[in-house]
C-alpha cells in the first residue's frame, strides 16, 4: 500500500511531516493510540458549493443553502476536521424577495474577509452581500451588488479572491461561457475594469467551468474552475491578473488519479480556495456525491471532504479521494465533536442553529408555526393547511432516531412524528401518530404503509432505525419497551440519484405535523440506547470491515491495536443516563477493549471490557459505568496483539 501511495504522491513526505514521512505508516504506534488521522467526509450530508477562509487561528465555511432556511449557515473549525454551525446569515424576515421553492433560495454563499469585515456574497435573483464584524453576526441587511453593461450579469456561482495587497476581486461566473474578474471597493460594489476570462470555457473545455475560486503562491495566480454538478476540477495559472489568454497556462486536472477502488467519493469538485497553514502545508475542501458500484447514496447530497494540496514545484495537486486515514493538519486539538445530526431537548429559548426549514413561512417567527415557549421543554409545531416540518441534514447510514410526540388526532389529516424527505419533497418517509378509522401509529414510505392501533395514548414514543437503505419503525409508551410496526422498508428510492439532482440538495430528517398542532419533548438522531453497528463508524485507524456468515463487523489489522469512532451518539440526560455498556463480538482469545468518550487523549476512558474466546459465535459482554449522559463521539479501542482475532459487531448502552 505504501509503495502505491508514494508512486502517485511523491511529495507526501513534505505534506505530512507532522507525524511521519509515511502517511499510512503501520509501524507508528501513536497512530493506534491517538486520533492523529481522519477519514472523509468531514462534513457528511448535504454541504454543496463549499467556500472557506482562514482568519487568525479560525476557519469558517459557508456554501449554497438553496431553499433550506434560515439561509447560509456559517460553520467554524479550529482543526479543519471538526465543524460546528455558529450562525445563519439570512433569516426569512430579511429575505422577502427570495423564492423558497425547491432548487431556488440562495446559491453559493461565499464567505470572505477583507477591509476589516466578514462578508458573505450570494446569489438570489441577483448578486447580494451581507457583512459583519464577527462570523457570529449580527449580519447586515442584504445589499444588492450593482452591475453595468461592461461587466454584464453577475451570475450565480461567484467567489471572492483577496490579493496580497489586500485588494478583493469578485470571481464572476454567469452561464456556461462567462468567467470574469473585477475588483471590489470598500462598499462591496464593483469598481475598476473587468478582467475578461471568457476564453477559459469558450469551447466548453470544462463543461460549465462553474464555482471558480482563486489563490496565490510564489507569484502565481491560480484559477480553479469546476466542471459541473457531476464532478471535475481543473486549474490554470498566470503571473498577472490579465485578460490575455496567452499569459495563462492550463494545468489540467486538479485531483490526482484515484487508486483506492473502495472510495465512494470519486468525482470531487467545487473546491474552496486552497489555504496555507503555518507549517507550510496547503488544504482545501470540496464536494462530491457518494456512489459505489451497485450502491448509490447520491440522495444524501454533495458531501464535503478535506483534501491536502500537494505542490510539485509550482503545480498544485489535490490528493485523490480515498477511504484510508489521512494525517490531520498540524493544528490544535478541537473541542468540537464530529459533524453529525444534533440531538435537541428543546429546553432553550431559541432554536438550535443545526435546524432548518423547508419553507420561509415555517421558519418565520412571526407566523407562529413553531414555538419553544408554548410548553416549557417541548417544541410545538402548528401547521396551517399544509405540512409544517423542522429538519436537519442527514449525515449517516446507520442510526436510530427517536422522539416523543403529543397529539390528539381525531381526523385522517391530523398527524405528527418523524420525517425524512428528499430535495423537492416528492419522496419521503414518515412515522407518525395519526388517525385512520381509529387512532393509529403509521409507518409510511411512498405507497408502502404499515400501521398498528395506538394503545399508547396521546403521548407516544416513536423510533426509526436506519441500517443502510433499510428503515424499521417502532413505537413505545415509555421509551423502553418497543413495538415493531410492520416490516422494514427499503429507502433505495430516497437514497439514490434523484431527478433534477434532488433540487440541488440532500436528504433531511426531523419532525413534522399536519392538520393540528403537536408537541415534541425531544429529538435524538443517533440513540445510544439502541444498537449501534460498529460498521457505522465515522473515523478509524488500523481496522477493517469483515463479513462473517452475512454479519458485518470490524476487526483490527495490526498487532498494534486500532480504533474506530461512532459520531454524535446520544446517551441521555440527568433523568435517563447510561449505566451499562454492551458489546457484541466474536473472539478467538481473551482480551480487553476500551471505550472512550470524544477522544483517545483528551477524552474520557469510561470502560475497559474484558472478553473471552467465543467459539466462533457472537456473544455479548457487558460493563457497568457510572452515569454517563450527553452527546458524544464514542471510541472503541482494540487491544494489542489481537490482529484479526477479534471482531466487533455492535455496541449499545443501557
């Protein structure tokens, strides 16, 4: 493996000098005992058209929102791997002219910093900007960017490049053949003359040549156009900002050829402008649909990954997508958890920033479609004649989502519960408390419907368990004893490539109400009290997936140990907390595994679980723990000297 990697990446010894000259060194014990690597995507789920800036020791990311509102969430990171939403630029009250139909809304959301302010430039029936003293906001009222006959229409996919002298330029993209540059003044408006680069894609060399971004290094200006939504990323360079095509050199593809046949993110593009760190390494983030041979996850949307940029002289290369661990940037450890769907107890005075709405009416606080004040500790959804929903971007292939809902349904149009939907909301799954010739708990996806009588009362617990493309539904009166509803339903038609590119966004999951107000006590997406398959990990080192008698599990492939991390697991609160851990495994000898919260160095070791040989059968081993609660990344650490002798199937908290 090492020789194959370095055949294509001869300069990795420079890029990854932080830890070792060998990025995948199997003899470096620290890789097995500390979290020094990551696997992509670092922003799973729908994160299209990413832009990114570095200001001081902080990184900020924003991209296209389309019809998800409040528009343009700002993500913050300290280490480029862990990201958290810290603000939203445009609430519906300030977006009266924005159309919120699927595929409309706001496009691009280019975050930048110049002239002492943070700026967001975006497209929504014209080009606009908002600015702020801090990415936390408040953000100003949007201001439209004025065009002129020489500049022409300002398009939809622009970014901002700031030169060494502090001058900002709008990197303009309009239509298939228009690529231009123009300086911005301190008022955010275009100034000076247009630098016409329309020759770049005059013959459609790069399909749409969309989402162009720029950076500068060693006196060269680098211009990075993307192909189109299906992929492709390219790079050109020149020693001056000029319209003269003879002064620019086409360098071709940006990303190195893929050598990992297992990767599902095969066509990354629409990268952010590459950023240099203090140690001299360069990094970028870029989007890609997830698709494997015979297994399509494009419905999740364009997911965002972190790529090292390798310089061969003055020629930049993006590292090829891979499923293998990559050494993290040389940055301080982050206290932020891995990006995943957030849980919510609805005990705050304002809605968590991770939530979004599918219509401006639902998001507008003046319409009273949602309330955190009507019933303390609950979220109330109050629909009009249509469905009201509140959702987050789906991020995983394995989880159990749980809520507790209170609705007294007496008509067939009155329902409330869990909801998953694609971009234009034509394909969706729901599990709800409703009415159909009596009160029922109903599980529905397209034309497939299962139901059971509601013997639980107006307040019922609902749970859906996703296992890859299969979704299973349950209901309960107390959250402990669960009743299965019908059979598992295949979500292949939700997860696969959608017509019209899914209205440019990915699947959302959350809560909904129709026909009548309903109250929700909480929302959990990755329930730790349900079984968590080990193969649902978000990060790992030194382990691999195996299949034993049709059961999928994880084993380690080195005598040095190994670890895996399951992100965003909810372990309850003060009234319901974890007091026991169960691990299902198959082992050929005795040993011990460790369970950690949040990190293998700065986190907390909560259990060391001994196990015995299991005679080629799956057995469950348990360990008591002192009341553990909250939202955590769960690490399972394999023992040393157990290479391929231990297979872990699942973990569950009690």
